[in-house]
C-alpha cells in the first residue's frame, strides 16, 4: 500500500465550495480539485505514460525525455481546461520562502499568431539565474547558470492561473542550491536502510516512507497596527515595546473560543488549503494572546514539506483579505510565548505498518524496539547537528525560555517505554541465552501494548519527545523550512539503521541466532544512548547541570551551533550517504552565517531609525511640554509653593533627558560597531562580530525606549503598544 498521495492544490481566488456543484459541499467533495494528482493523470495520460510515471515515483528512477513529453501533453491539456495561462517551476532556494518564474504557454505559429505549447523540455528542466540566490559562494555573478528539475513525487498544482511544478534547484556544476534536493536524497537513504532492517521481521516490506505532520504556530496582528510599526514591517518582530499589563498570565487564551474575525480567516484559508490538497485537521488558540495553531494529518515527508511552505504562503495572502497580518517569526513579542513548528515524524512501510508503533506480536514489537533504539542512538550521536538544523536568529530568542525546549537535545520516551528499556538493558547479556531465557524475553517484549498513545505522557519541555507512535521534534522554529531538520534527522537515522544491520549481521556470522543478535544490539544501543533520555522538566536549571554531567552539549550561541554542520563527523555522515558534499555543506552553512548577520544588521538599522526619528523627537516634545508646565507653575505660585509642586516634575524631566541621551549615545555606538563588522569579508567572522558587538545594543536601546513608553504621554507615543497589538481581534 503506497503512502504517497497525489494531493490537490487550488487557486486562492477560485470558486467557493458551494459553487463547485451548485450546493453546499463536504470537504471531501472539493479536496484536491486543482492538482495533477493520480486521478487526473489517469484521465489525461495514456496508460503507458501513467504507468511510467508511477514506476518512476515508486522506484525513484529518472523520467526520460520521451516520457516527459507524454506527461507534458496531458498536463497541459488538464491545466488549460482549468483556465491556466502560465506555467512555473516552483522551488525552495536557500531563503525564507519559495521561488517561481511564470512563463506563458504561448509560442508563435507559422502564420504569425500564437499557439499554446508545453513540452517535456519545459516540464523537466528550466534555467533560472543561480547567482541571484544565496549559495554561500558556490555561484558567483559571472557563473549564473543553474537548473530546476521536475520532482514527480510532489504533484503539480494550479495557483491562480499558473501551473506550478515542484522542482529541485541545482547549480550548473551540480551542487544543490535548495532545501528539496538533500531532503529527497535523505528520504531515499532512509528508505533503503529501513527496508533492509525490516527484512529481519517482514519480507513483504519493499519500501519505507518517512512521514511528517508539521504543527504550525503563528500570530495575527491587525493590519492597520502592523503598518504603524516599522519594526514589524521590516523584521516581523517588535524591537521595542513595554509589556502589556495583561498578556498570558491568566491562561485564558489557550483553547478558548476563537474570535469571530479570526474564525472567518481560519475557515477561508482552510478551504483554500483543502483545494490545495493540504489535509488540515486541527485549529485552536495558543497560549499567548493573538497566537494560534493549525495542524495537518501526517503525510509523506517531501509532500508535507511542500504543503507546509505552501500553507504559509496561503495564510499570508488570505490574512490580508481579513485585514490581518500573519507573523511566523519565532519571537515577535518580548515577554510572552513565541511560536514553533512541531515536526511529528515517523516511518511507514508499504504494507501499512507504522514502524514506531508496537504491534500485537513479539516479532512486530522487536521491530518497533529496533527502530526506537536506532532513533535514540542517532539523536545522541548527532545531537549537535540536529541543533544546528533548527537554530536561527529568531529561534534563539525562543528556545529555553520556559516556553520552548532548551537547546540540549534530550529525548523523552515516557515512563513505560523507559522502564522497558531499562529492563532490557539488565536482562539481555552478551552471553548466549538459553532457550528458556529467549522465550521468556520474547514473551515480555510481546507484552508491549499495541497502542501506546495513552501510555506515554506528553512532555512539552522536551525538544524531541516520543508521543506514542511518532517522535515530535519540538525545537523547530515557526518560520523554518521543515526540509532542513528533516534532512538531518532522516540522514542520521539512516546511518544508524545501516550500522544496526551491520552489527546484527556481524553477530549472525559468529553463529549467534538472529533474534538473539537483534536483542544484543538493541541492548548495546540502549546503553550507548541512555544519557540522551530524560523524563523530567527540561526547563529546569537542575536539568542543565545534569545534562552537562552527562556530557550532553548545550550550545546557545547561534554561530557556534551552526559550526556543527562543518565538523568532521557531520561531513562524514553526509558524504557517506551522498546527501551533501563538502562544498555544498560549506556553501549552505555560509548562507546561514550570512542570513544571521543580515537579520541582526537589518534589526539594528531599524531600531536605530525608530529611536532617532520617532522616539527621541517624541520624548523631546514631551520634555518640552514638562518644561513649559514647570515654567507655568513658577508664574502661578509663590517660591515656597513652587518648590513643593515642582520636585517630581523636575525629576521626571531629568529622567526623560537621561533616556534620550543614552539612546542617542547607544545608537551612535551601535552604528560604529556595525561599520567595523561590515569590513569583515569572511561570512563566519562577520556573523561572530555582529553577535558579539552589535546584538547587545538592540536590548540596551530597547530598555531605554521601553522605559520612556511608560513615561511619555500616551497620546504622544508614536507606536501602537502591546495592549493594542495583542488584543485587537
């Protein structure tokens, strides 16, 4: 049973559900109406073309030009029937979003008119300018050629009047310049490695799919207030702003009734998502005011990544119709919870078995244990790399703040699983077991409940938690492309599964029975990875001390965390499985260094502009108002009465003056620090300089501005305040 489903994508401006058939439709009636999915291919392709595409998808083989031509004819016919006038290769460059260039279907005919044309060449490959996208030095301005190539495993879809074709993006010399290329390679690697391990337990397994369900948290801000905040417009977070008297301390927003205007927005973007084939299931209020969450049913990982990026784009567009702005920044508001994107990951076989869900027989439970402990071992071995996959300037503000997991990569498995692993560690030995010992052990393993969902508590403080039949990678930031953490996770586990099979086979070659060999390797992995398991409160200071004693790393500096991509261990991992070569690793890590620098650079410029052009003039006007008030009092009252009345006002004038002086001084110093940092050419060196000498001024300047916000006349204050931003719905 293949898990890959060809989903539908639909134009955000297309018909409403009840316009499809003239009556109110169920979601299932219009789900996936605008994608060239399996049903559309059966209708518009010849039988041999359809079979060829299915074979390419299922076996991961390349589509030749002859087959591409046949598919292009059918795809064009369908797209034109749907009203499409243009086509585009849709890809994920190393930026925060997606990229697309629209080309019309038309070409000249022999009579000087035009005719619609779309060939296999147009479908399979295009040549965008590779030098205009981030590459970390892989492509220079004079080396502009790059290629996008069709990814048939993610179906084409129509948005507005454009046929969008999911593609990879590589340089002229073959290096990956996108998020999708390494992800596809990682998914292929884990498929192959997992199938070989499954052969110990079920010979019918011929394919294993990595699955993903990404829970997306976000904030909504009223459009008019958003455009009155230059910091939100330029950086997607508030660089200044004093805490509201009331925010989330009453816990009254979480799961509460959804405001009517917000509900209307949710319903509309869900409808568009369903037309896009995105299987959204859950919506609710999150902890912070004006914070919400949307979550889908899990899908094949590559498709889920495409759908999540597409969903974010839909939400932004639909929000404008409701006069909202969606904020995906991890920490848009200081002092309240930030937003994450919890990645629910598992492995599914072509036979319909979830490899992280126990069965009802000892053999299926042994299979479950094998994949469970390989995951534990992989996370322990590559904890630094997993951290690197999720760190960013925005996510660093959220992690470890009693609202999101710390940057210590620990794993929560729940008391029941933890006890079982401890028992296996004690009971299994490296010595040959007697038949009675093996029978008793198998019987005990067979007692693992088939459904663990209710036997595994939830631990929201853990960055990587087992939740009954999957792992929830909670550390991923809300603005992130899931492809990066999913590439690392699937690659690391693929390597561990390969090692698992080698370790078991080595014992079998030494005449150890298969089941006994599996148990012995499982025990070894339990012992090796025990330090990464933690069942308690990951927010606590005690855990940080304990983790340090265990040897778990806790790298909170973004640049140092990113360095893990370039460690010898990481290079061996990616090279051994042919996911990324050294040049590609260095290039994309350079992009992340540069991205960090530019985020801080932009934020420092914006706060400097707000401070000097808005806050200081406002504070000076207020100070002048106070001075006039003092002068007026002096004219009205006797000297003794004046002294009594004016004391507090003079102190207030001095306080305002002190903040103004401090702001101007710190903005000047920050600008000078930025000038020094900008002279550094090395991407990492510049990022370090920005982190160490520029970043600190953002908080220093903010502290003075926020204090002025509490002092200056509310009518004079130039920016919408937190109480307005967070409670306008």
